[in-house]
C-alpha cells in the first residue's frame, strides 16, 4: 500500500511491500551466484595489484630518465635546431590564434577552452528504505520524496515510483558543449592535443556586466535564464553558465605579453546589430611544459621503458618542481590502486566464503561467531595475498624488497593462527 503525506502536491509518499522469507535452498542458490561474482572479483584483484607495481616502477624510472635528459630552453620565442628530438622544458603564456565563440549567446573569449553548461529545473526523486521481518515475511518500507533542483543531466521521470505530478521534459532545448581552440601555442611552440587536454582548470565566467542577449533570455548574476521568472523557476526552465580554461591574448590596458586578458563581446539582438560590450580581466595564463621538440611542435617523448612524457602544469615551475609533482602523483596513484586491489580481494573472499554463513544462519549464536570469523579470515588472507602479489611484481625490478615483502606476507596468517591456537587449548 501507499501512504501520502501531502496528497495535494504529492511531494512525499510511503510504500510498503512484503514477500515471503526466502527458504534455505533459495538462499543457498543466491549464495552460489555470489560465489561466482566473488571469484571474478578475487582474480581481478591479482591483475590490478600485479600490473600496478610494474606500472609504478616503470613510471618512476621514466621520470628519472626524463629528469636526467631534459633541456631547459633559453627562449620560447626562438626555435633551436640543437634541441630537435630532445626532451625540453619551457614556461610561458598561452596564446591562441582566434577567439572561441558561442553564437547563441553572442559570446566570444580568447582562451584555449570555452564550456557552456546548461542546467534544467526538474524533479528529482529520493528513496529511503529499510527492511524488517514480521510474521515470516520480509517487509520493506520505502519513503519516496521529490524535490525540484537544477540538474545538468535530464532526469528520466519515467523511472520514478510516481511520475504523476513529477514529470520532467524528455530533453533540453539548449545543449551543453565545450569548444577547444584548434591552435594553442606557448611562444613559438605549438602544443600537441595531449598537452591541450591537460588544460582543464575551468573557472566560471563572470556575466555580471553583460546584458540580456535575447528577449526570451534573462541574465541574473552569472547565469542566463530561459525562464519567465528566474526568482521562481518552473520545471523545464533552463539556466546557462560559461566556464573557461587557459586564457590567452594581450590586455591592451596592461600592455604585457606575459599577462593574459579576458575579452567578452556581447552582440545584442537584431535591434542592436552594431552594439558590442567588452570587459577586461587580468589573470595569469602561464604554463610549464615538458615534452619533445619536433620542429615548432611539442609532442610526446617516449622513454626507454616504454612510457610517454608529456607534462603540463599551470604556473612557472622549475624542472625539479615538475618532476617532483609527477613522482608524488605516481605515488598517490600507486597507493590508490593498491588499496583498490586489496579491497577487491577482500570482497571476493567474503563472497566466496559467504556459503558458510548461509549454512548456519538458522542458529543466531553460531551465525554471529561464523560471521566474525569469516571477516577476520578475509582480512588476513587478503592482506597476505596482496603483499605476496606486490612482491612478485617487484621481483624483476627490486628483488631484495620483493623477498622482504614475501616474508611480511606471512605475518597476517601467523597473527590469525596465534589467536586460534589459544582458543583450541581452552
């Protein structure tokens, strides 16, 4: 049955469902399916842990190789043939040949990337449920609540528990998009696509000094609203914001090639075809790049270990600072994947041993003891096998460390065994 807390607006209601408690054979069948999933998860953990160690060591060696070979450029405005094919380091302001446009809103900006973000005011369903056992049945009480929010993706109201009164449009009248400059340079050097992709420090564009571009569009703060009343939006209304990354060009009021400017042009509707609005903002767009010089282009550098060095950071950084950041990033990625591998192994072991819990779940006391024992078992085995897998990954690169890790991999099992023996004696 369903119980409505507000029948008029139908913003919240509760549904109660019940089903017979599954029998032993049914629960055993579900556990068998979980064992298969656990086996796949368990095997996946070995792959993640083993390949991660090789990747981490290769990346570290590649970075050491790059640090020993990189050649800082004396000038970004002249191309030296002596550096052809070499790994080079340079820092300078971004520049683009043409501004990026959004003709729908008459917007133009001298930057590497311009992103239009469109949001729709629409219904969103939230679900909160809990289960309990009563009269040999499993009952589930689910509370559904509905709120109106701005979302950048269309929420399909057909999947709602109750679509009536909470229906959303099926599509947006205006689409989001990201425009990228086809030619991005630092001094006389053209950046590769891979380097351009790394320019992703988007900042929201201020529209506070601009006017409404069309009669049916209203500007309010840093948004353009497709709404009759932006203060009280209705479902289906749109709001549009803009973000930029990698400002480029010179600000005529600053007169410095090492500073960048943001120039916004607002072309009014057809009734104001000659009107142009502009505002200037001073921001730094300096970047530091480490890549291979090929003519006037900066392209990926392939190391002896097979990795690729193609690095870009915002700001003016030294060679040592860049490679230190890369080493730190490699370390963080390595530990994140190690944690993911261990968790995958723990989940896999837990699912594969779940059948022992199912066999005794009719006896509450035994069931609780088995549950604790299985969790301890999963933690110990996952830790031991993770360390063992990591050590095998190091075997060809750092054999002494690999042997030490192999010895450490036995510690969790020995600790678990030491807790079991006293209990047996008791």
